[in-house]
C-alpha cells in the first residue's frame, strides 16, 4: 500500500490496527505477518454496544477523531457529520487501536431558556444497551468540541428512502417476498413505536428519510429523535408537512397523540406500496402557494372527515383487514389478497378521522397474521428474503444480473433465486463496490497490519455464488 493511502475500512466501519516493532516494519509483508502471528496474540476485542461505547467515551478511554469528521447532510434541525471513534483495546502490548464509524449531529442555535435538545432522546435510550434492542437509534454520548455540543449516534449507510426503488423492483419480480419485506419493515418500526408509547413520548417526524437500515442486524430503526415530545402535551407543531396528521396543525392540547405516529407510518407504508406516492406527497406540499395554504387545506379535509364518520360502507367496528371471498383460492389469489390487505391497513392508518386509526397492538397482530400466512403458503420464502436482505447491504442494491452471461445461465429472471455454483478460487470477487477484502487477507501499511472483522451479513455473503451478489466495478 502506498504511503499516504488511507486504511481500508470494513462495511461495519470497524478497523483494527496492530502496532508492530520497527524490526517488523522493514520485513516483507508475508514475513511480517508470520512474525506478528508469533509475537502478538490474537485479538479478543469484541465490538462494544452503543451503551458500552458511550461509557468509554465518557471515561475518555475512547475519543472522537475530529480530523476524520466529514459533513454528509444538513437539514432543518442541524448538520450531520460522519466521524470515527478511536477505541484502544485494553490489556494489549503494543496497544491495538480500533476505529468505529459514528454519526455526529450538531443542532442549529436555539433561543436561551429552551430545553436540552438531546435530553428526551437520552432519557428514552439510557436504559437500552444498543439500537437493536427496540429499533430506536441509540444516543451514544454527547461531546463538546470548540464550544459546540455534538450528539454521537450509530452511523447508518442507508435509509428507507434510498431503498424504495429496490423494494418496487422486488415487487415486480417476487410478490410474496415483497409482501414479506414490507410487513417486516412495519413490524420493525411498530416495535419502536410500542416502546416509545410505553415511555409516554411520540416521535412526531416519521418519514422514509428518518428510517435507517441497520445492516448488522438486518432491521429497520427509527432515527432523528430530536423532535420527540411527551404525549398529550400542548407543544408547538414540529414535523414534516405531508407526513403529519392535519389535527397536529391545530395546536390542540391533546397533541401529540399515539395516532400521530401511526398516521405517519401509514404514509410510509403507502410509499412502499405505491412508487409515485413519495413524489406526490412532496409535490402536493410544493404546489401550495405557501405553507399556510397547505395547512389550511389539510385542516378543512380533517374537519370534513369528522362530519362523515363512519365513512360510507363501514361501521364503527369494521375489521382492519377485509376477508377474502370464498371463491379466491390458489397461491396467486392468496398473494394478491395479502397485498390488498396491506393496502387496506395502510388506508386505515392514514385515516383523517383519528377514531379509525388502529392502535400499535392491533397493527402488530394484523401484520404478524399476514406474515405467518405468507410463510405457510411458501416454505422457501424466508430463504429468498434473507438473500434479498444481503443485496440490500450493497452500495447500490440491484436484482439485475451482473452480465449477459449471468442472465443466460440463471434459471429465473431473479438472479438471487437461481441455483448457486461454487465460486472460482482463481478470481475472487467481492460483494459490493468499495467493500474490503475478507478477514483472512492482511494489508501492510507503514509497519502495521490491518485486519477486518466480518459482519453477519458479510459472513452470509461468503456462502453465496459471486454471480448472485452485487455488481462489481
């Protein structure tokens, strides 16, 4: 590796640097690797949880590498940076240094006397050990740098808005797998909503841009927790026009309500079902001459919905999902009926009259029932879905074959489901563009050897035919 070239990083953002003596730095790569294997014991380092990493940062045994900070996004609330945490491994001589990617958020200046912007987020996640526990982005720590306070959070490469085209591509090729994925997204986020409601808070800004794909566990998580507020507390409106319930614009004392987040999640579900939905939502907001005109139109629609409850053709106790007719038999009809049921649930979740919006527990029961039906109808479904999730870990996920030769050799147009063949050892390929080599390969750089710990997704990738992985450059 040339001098000055940055060290490779694994897809999980973890890099392990093994310091070596000056004598080893002058050896050839193979000899140095053998010598290090004899002198330095194998690392027992395990990736710390979010809570454990926060404790290390607080004790200053781990620190932010401010030189690695790169601006990646800016929104209405603040600016997001990508950075790395330097985490030395205790009890090693020479000391091994581990690096982990994190996200830093710097909020815009606020008037004096306002509450701590990170306080509710810290209170909500202080009892959690990691983001994976309740699918809510963990607030790892808050750090001060140059008179600015930054929130340290896990770093995510992808959000749901980046994966919407991929979901619609799956829909065109494998309807049961698509339905299963959509239901999985809803169940993941309902776990987060259930935990938040039990703690008496609402998110208030659920949208595809604030739903992160957590590659390490293969789950979707709620992000951007700066707008959370206590339930049924008179507060100023906060959220994204188009994804907020019209009743929230009125500033009533009863808001925010649990149904506010369910309404926004229903719009997210519609974005997963309808390719043009997200564009139409923002186009409708943009078409209004000003924000107040859009809000006024939504309030009028809300008041009209209150005067026509229950809607024509429904009763107060109408079921959440319409039952299929007795004549609908066969797997194709069953798969389409499940999609119809998901659409019906989305319509109920986005009802303007809040009395029609189902609770989180009702939605969990309904989606779980649909998921079990899918698995019962298709025993191989879970395997196909796992392969699709592996594809989602790629930098640019796609279900297309990487070449014309692959397309001709595949048994179906959906390459992940074609029969696998053993990979050729003479020409190794890596799953995604920019992904680092497997952990068995060491890289020498200025006298230090770098090793990579594979994530669970990478371990699964190693068992899949390279032709079925992501496109390589």
